[in-house]
């Protein structure tokens, strides 16, 4: 028979069992320590910590917004657009303006034809006109400076929007261009209409707004 089950010698069986229990616990502790060392969580390695990620980064691109009317001189090749294929629309940034707020005037131009064509949309070809009733109060061409010719290629169905210009709420006339102060137009709820012409094509409707 096994001596573990039937201990022999002068010592009592209780002492033998106690010794074997101590030895067994010691062995168990060693096994636990080894397992902890082998399976303990580890930090990320240097390689993984410094590995580049695949997160995309945006690269800034210096481009011109293709939907904005250029403000610099330019030429483009192509057949000239027929006036019947061009649509101009007047626009303001608001319908009403409180005292001291200057209306921002702009326009959009669209090639309604089926083919791309060239068209001069430059400031030399733009005229903003503000009227009230039958009276003309302001024209951008009265005191225009540094007009430019800007021929662009308009794709079919493409719309370009102009950069807004501010109206200082005064009357204009070629004779007043050098004046430091010009006569202010009536306000207090007065109604005005903006009409825009680009290279001979006039907006079909005017844009109405009120001044206070």
C-alpha cells in the first residue's frame, strides 16, 4: 500500500498529514505564481504604440469655389452664350433692413441652354440698379472703379453666384462720386427694388426690400 495513506515511522499520522499538506500548499502557490507570470496583462509594445494609424487626414486644397462669380479678369474659350440661354436673378441678403444696416446686393446667373458656352460676367458688365416707384436712386455704374472683364465657361444648368456688394443707402450720380457725403435715401419703411443686368441680360424680376 501507499505510504501516503498509511504513514509509517515513529511519528504519528497527524504529523505526516500536516507535512504533506504544507508541501501541497507550497506547490500550489508556485503553480499560481507561474500562471500569473505567464498570463498577466501586458502593456502595448513600443511597436504597436508607435504604429501609424489608418485614420484619414484632410489635405488642404487651395481651390476657387466653382459656384462663385470670379472677381478678377479672366478669359475662357468657347462659343459665346446666346442671351436667350442666360438667366439672371437679383438677390439681397434680407427683405427688411433696420436703420444703419446696409443691404448686401448680389445676383445669380444660370446657363439654361443645353451646351457649355462662354460669357462675360465681369464687373465691367454688371449694373446694379435700385429704384422706388419710377425713380432711380442708385446705380453701381455711376461711380464704379477698376471694372474688369471676366469671361467664364458656363456649363449647362450651372449657376454662379456673385460676391455681395454693400449699398450705403445713398443716392448716386456721376457728379457725386467725389463727395464725402451723399444724400441719404428715404427710409421709415420705404420700399425699394433691385434690378441687375449682366452683359446685356437683365433679371426678369426685381428683388423688393424695405428700409427702416
